[in-house]
C-alpha cells in the first residue's frame, strides 16, 4: 500500500482503537488486573492478531513497522530534556545502602550486556552457525531495555544489515515484560508466605487503582502546570515543541553522520545527546523554569505506549519461528539469570529490605520500569524502603553508561569484534563483584537462620 499522510492517520486510528479496547478489557477482566497486563502490550497483541501478520482482517500501511524506530527517539529525548538531577542529601551517610544497591543493579545490567553475547557465540552458534554475532544483544535490548530499547537496537542492526533484528528484539521485549509480570507476581506470593516481605504480609492489600488502572476522584495526581500563557502558546504545544526540536535534529544529525562517515550511529543516542544540549541551552537562557518535567515525562510515556503497540503489532511471526530454537534457548538463559539475580544475589547484597528493593530491580531488569514500580508498590506501598530515592540517585549514572553501550556494542558485534565489545563490560562486572567484598557488603541470606529453624 502506498504510504501518505492519510495512511499515517489510519494507522494512528487503529492504534488508538486497540488501545481503547485494551483499556476497557483491563478495567473489566479480573485476570488482566491481577496480572497487571499493560494496556499497550494487550493492544499490541490484539493488533498483531487482527493485522496482516495475524488473521489479516486489517491492513496496515507499508510504514507501520517503522513507527517504533521514530518514537524511540522521542522517548530518549524526553529523558534528556529532564536533565540529570542527582540527590544531594543522604548519599554520604547512607553510602553502604546506596553503594550495595548500585552494585546489585549494575551486576544485573553488566551480566545481561555481556554474558548472552558470549553464550550466543560459544554455544548457540554451534547449533546455528549462521547466527548474527549481535544475536546475544536481544537479551539486554528486550529484558534490561524493554520495547523502547528493542526498537532502537532493531533500527541500528537493521541499518547494519540484519533486518530480522527488530522483530526478534520486539519479541524478546514481550517475553521480558511477561517474565516481569508473571514472575514478579509469583515471587511476591512466595515472598509473603515465607515472611520475606517487611511492609505487606497479605497480597490482597493491593489498591484498586493498580488493578483497574482507574484513578478515583480525590486521589488523582496533578499532571503538570501551565508554565506559559495559552494567550501566547498552548502549554501542551510548548512542551510538544520542546520534544520535537531535538527529536528532529537528532534524526537529521544521524543521517549526516552516516553519510559523512558510513558509521551506523543509533538515532536515539544522538537525539538523547541533542536533548541534553538543549536542556542546558534552556537553562542558559533562563527558559528552563518554564518547562514542567512532569509534562515532559508524561509525553515520553505516551510515546512509549504507542511504541509498544506498534512494536508488538508489527512483529513478523515467521521470522520468530525461523529463529525458534536459538531464540528460545536465549530467552531461557535470560529468564534463569533474572530469577537468579533476585533470589540469590538480592538477599546477600541488599541487607536493608532486600525483597522490596530487589523486586523493583527484577521488574526493571525485565524491560519496564513501570512494572518494577508496580511490583514495588505491592510490597512497599509507601516507599519506606527508600528504593525510589536510591533509584533517583543511581539511574542517571546507569543511563549514561547504557546509552554508550547501546551505541558501541551492537556495532562491534556486527563488525566481528564481539570480544572487544564485551571486554569492558566484563571488567565492569568483575569490579562490581569485588567492590562489595572490599566494603563488606556481601553477607549471609538474612533469613537463613529463620529458614533453618523452620526446617528443624
């Protein structure tokens, strides 16, 4: 089908219809509520089933599968525009708590970025010799990164000649989020029965708004403030403009860099850096006080919802089937790791409220920060564990590291330099394991004595 501006309108119409239907289903169907299935993911499955890659009842435009690659630039721009606001209080006095938490989170990150690549090259390539060297990147893209990062990686690897990467990465992200939802709920139920949770002892204490997704009157948070007068420019138009400027510049710069150097630089990375520069430009001209980060954040989340829909709905099922054996083994490898990371490392590295702090990282490590926050809210509804406070401190550092890893490692793998690509990450991983020994953060499972007494 020939693509034009009205094709874009129809694609957005179908996306909105399916998101609307999925929202209604989430409100009414108890199983969807109890499993916290995100509306965007459910809508994506509906769109996949009804589209040309499913039963063929609906025909999307020829560019339907390209929207995710565009939207991911806007998502990363929304992150960059908010800048990096490090917490000033409590870092020194709570060094052990924050330091051990940082090591725990980044052990998970570094493992996902290094070991699946090694596993793919040394094990899966024995089974399927023609596997792309970047095949192992499907785990960090789908699990640690989610659908947004999966779209970014797919676009990067597609430009480098591996066209199947986007479909596989989106499928990996879908496996990751389902692992986060189903696995997280199961782990919480086990944790409450074993008395591992500190603040919640009964799984049924969950608030209704988390189940249905509907905020009751009197409990609705404020979306943002009107920082500019509608007489001059609409506040939403103002904030949308702030996102579109670095998004477009990032895309143009990416093309310019590729034309000049031949390098496949990820457009989302360039957009992110442009947004950082734009952020400081706004501060320099004193315009930053008229930017509401809550609105910017919500616009980024809005782009993410549509990104997840388009990403899932455009998956080419035959491509996934073609890679079924190595892909399935890689997914099992990733699932085993995230469960091990939470059940074995969290209680031995996170001394303070290990279950609450660990379950957030588990959700975060399977692709969606929102799932991590949902799991945390179940076991720590008032954030007494300081998990979100510490996340606010360490996340900016992680974001910078991850941006450069996503830009460099896939390119190194495709060029046949996968060992060079993973070597710095392996060094980082070893350091993250050694540092807790130096500061005596490793310890016995805090419930080991309780477990032994129960067994006796």
